[in-house]
């Protein structure tokens, strides 16, 4: 008899526990226990029914933008809140700032997003890029997934990937500072069109070859300037005009290839006073940055780092060591520009 009662009691307790668990599960599913709690979906959802959306929110996660420049979609997180309280990040919103010829103005810019009848806005501050210190900053807005770039550099540092492999879909053109990528056996000749002493005149002369190397590539890095740099404002303006025309033509020829202009490298402190034109490197780079913004192409430079590491220069003070390319410049180029 006692055994029967014990079995009945255990059975009743099990049924009670199962019933409680089922009840708690139902409450959680219907959001009764946590009425104010919202559940964020993993990943990005598109094509959410408009009638299911109660509001839209936008967050800007980028840095200060440049006046006259464009915005990157990657710098915005757009979320909708559904009527059931659930939140989801979306991509299929509408925003005029990513269409046509929209340009940021200096100061605060109100960027409006919409999803159906729901709208939200966020302010983005745009600064004049010509007044940001001694060195012209990088202008990058087309990088896709920089996590892949980090993984790529990790493989390079671990000896599992060469620069030639890492940059097999990137072309380079320029002067001796780019030709060094070949002479130092860092990249393949097939991806490089460069010549010692070259200027934009060389780019014009070899334009068809440069187009051929850039066609089908993810990006082309263009590096000219030190050999044509002048103390004459008129000559510098002429060179910028020439460069602008060539880059415009290149952009038209390879519209699916990112064009990245590399700023003129600084020279070492030991030769800085040897030529008056060297004093205009930073000013010239700002003009290159302005040109790139106007052309909707990208600009890369980190001359502050180079100037602060004089050991990177070769004995002549103009060219740079293999260590500069292998241990710094190419890694930074990959990471900063998302190559």
C-alpha cells in the first residue's frame, strides 16, 4: 500500500512539474512575463511586412565625414521595431543620401531613412578636410568587409600567405616607390606598372597598359607625385589638373574597380632641405585629397607614421626600405582600405 501511494505521489509531482514547465514556456512565448522585453533577431532581415512595423531607428557608427564627400552604408545601422516588440536590422530601407549626386555639406547633415510610412533621421557631422592638421587624412568609403582584411594580415604575419597572394586582385601603378614592390620581390610584375622617375606623364603614356592591369581587379593603387612636385603654385595646379583628367578617364574605363590614390610619401629629415619642393608635400597631398573627394575615388596616406619613423628610409632619404613595405605600408593599406 505504501509503495502504491509513493508511486502515485511521484507521478503527481512529475505531472505537476511538467505542467509548470509548459505554462512557463507558454508565458515566455506570448511575452506575458516580460511585457517590456524586446527580442532582437540575429542577422539582417529584409522584406518585413510594412504593416507589421511600428517604428524605425537609425544609428550612425562612423567617424566624422568630409564635406563634399559621400556616406557609407556600412556606417549606419537601421532597425525596425515590429508590432510585437521584436527588433530586426534591415537593409531594404530608402535613403536619398546614398543615391545620385548627394554630397555632404560642412556642418551637421540630417540624413533621413524611411521604411514604408515610418521615417527616422540621424545627424552626421561633416568637416572641411582641408583643415585637419599637418597631414591629409585617408578618405575611404568603399571597403566591404574589413574582418576579411584582418584575417588576411594575420595569415601574412603567420607566414601562411604572401603579399603576392594577398594582393593578387589589386593593381599598382606609380614611380620608383611603387617599382620597389617588384625590385624587392614583394609583388608580381603582372600586377604592377611602374617606372623609376615616373610622373603623371608616364601614366598618360602607359594609360592603356594601366587600364588592362586594372580591368577585373578589386582595386588599383595609383602613386605619382614626388618627381613632378614643384615649389611653383602654378605648376602644382597644372599637375593636379593633369592627374584629375587621367583619373577621370581611368574611372570611366574601369567603373567596377576601386581607385585608390596614394599620397606622396614624405622624405627623410636628412634631405628635407635639399629641394624647396619638398616643403610642399603635405600641401600637395591635401590637394590630392580634395581631388579624390571631387572625383568620388579614394585617398590613402599615413605620412605621419612614416615621418615619425626615420629608420624606414633608405640611405638616399627618398626611397624606402623593404621593411617599410613588408612590415608596415602594405599591411596598413590592406587593413585601412579593406583590401
